[in-house]
């Protein structure tokens, strides 16, 4: 199911703490960075904070700039983004600033917490139970499918950031480093203990903002199961972009492919009819650039804009077989092969019969089809 683009936003001290726990809260961001945050808020469809952040900080979570609010309404959007919080217990203070400023409010909770939340808040907010336990993927699907949220900004707290990143649901981390030391061991940290993705995050951008530094990172490590992660979506978009590089053809699809190791390292990429080979397929081109004995192939994922072929006339081995021979056991694709050139093509069946896992992201199907519009009618 499609999910919103999830952006985690936080500021930390040099010693890794979110803020001071003393009676006077230490503000880590600079005035210019607060304005940047206001700009980001104005660009998203919804802002989410945990119930603990509402209790500790009593935030308003507004777009403060009148010009930015006016630009939102001129674009047909609400003046303020939807404000969202998450509470397993439903124990929420109805007098908090969160409920009495800005636009619409939404609470995600458990079946048990729905009653207390509804009684406390009345008509102040919509209350949505997610079942016996909080389910982040179900929450994001509801935001996307029911509330129309395409971009979600998550401002805290540490538990929320930790869970979203550990579950592979965060598309981007915007981290501001402040030139301060907190030094209080009781102060909250940005991330808690637990299992995170392997490898290194990808640095998207750095920017000096007065005396703080903004760093933007994106996860790179592929998922490991049938549920797609934010990194899976990134790599599949890359494969779809590669398909646009293919020389046009009336007799073959334009396809892009990327092979990514378990730690997020890109091993190779390719596209159909690459170089001087008029019949090479995308997966074939990418795999040919990797040594067959590379131990990383066993844990790698192949991202292909189109389902790997099960049969082909131009070469003895179809791409599904080449993937299996390489030792890869996870494939992510956007589009099942139609009957345009091969009837009843089923590369997915070939792969799954051999024990490989195939994940399809239909939300990227239109992007994968774009370079092939002349073939589809």
C-alpha cells in the first residue's frame, strides 16, 4: 500500500541530547532554523508528534508565517497542516495548546485507548483506533488513503523517531546539530536502543544556518521481508529513472535495474539496450558488472522497474534465471510484465518457485510505464 513520504525532524546538542530537562528548557535551534522549520511545516500535509512531546513541551505546531499560510490556501490547501498525535493509552490533556491552535487534529490510538481519548477530547479531534496495539504501517496507510497525506513531518519525540527509523518507515532524517552541551544524563536522546538498518545512511545535503548545521540523511539498506521500506521505494524510483535512459524501441520494453547490497551499498545499475548491446536487458546489464563470486550478492536486492522476464528470444537465459544464478533472493519491482511481447509472462512465478521473494510496489507502476507509453496504447 502507498505510504506518505515521512520526514523526521529534530535538533540535538553536541553530546547527543534532544534538550535540557531543567525547569527552563534549552532551545537548541537558532532563530533562522526555527524559520526553516516553519517553511518545512508549510510544505507538508501533516505534522506528527508523540503524546509524550505534547505533555513535556506543550507545542502549538503552527505555521507562523502569514505569507506561507496564504500560499497554502492559494494552492487549495488548508491554512495549517493536519496535526497528528499517537497515544496508546488515550491519556491526553484536553487543555494542551496542541488542541486549541491550528487546523484539524487527529489522534491514533489503540482499541483500549480510543474510549478515554474520545471522552477527554470530545469534538476537538478525530480519534482513530488501530487495533490492540499501535501499528505504524497501518497508521501511515490510513493517513495516506483516508486523509490524503502525501508528506508527513514528524517532530518527535525520541520514541517516535526511533520506532519509525527502526521499522524502515522514515524516508528522510533532517538533523540540526547545535553548538551546545547539555551534560544531563537524564535528558532525552534522539534515538533509543534497538536494531537499526545496517550500513551507512546517505547524506543528501548539509547547510550552515547561523551557528547550527542542518544535515539531511536518507536510509539506504533494503528491506528484508515482504513489506517494503522507505529505502526500497528510493531504489525502485532510481530503477524507474534509469528506464528513461533506454534507447527507444518498438519491440522491447524500456527497463531500469539496480542491485543493492544488504548494507545499502549500490553494487551496480543498468538499463535495457545499454551501451552497444541492442538486446541486453536491464537486470542482465547490472548483474554483468558484478563479479559472480561477490559474497554480497546473497544478501542483495535487485530493483527492476519491470518484473524480470521469464522467457526471452534474444538470449538463452531470462533475467529471472540470471538473478537466481547470481544468488540473489529478493526482488522489488513496480510493474508485472504485460502480454505485449510474451504471453502469460511470469517472472515472479519463476523467482518465487526457487525460493526468492518478490515485492511489488504498484504505487510506482505509472513511473515505470512512462518510458513505455508508445507500446501500451
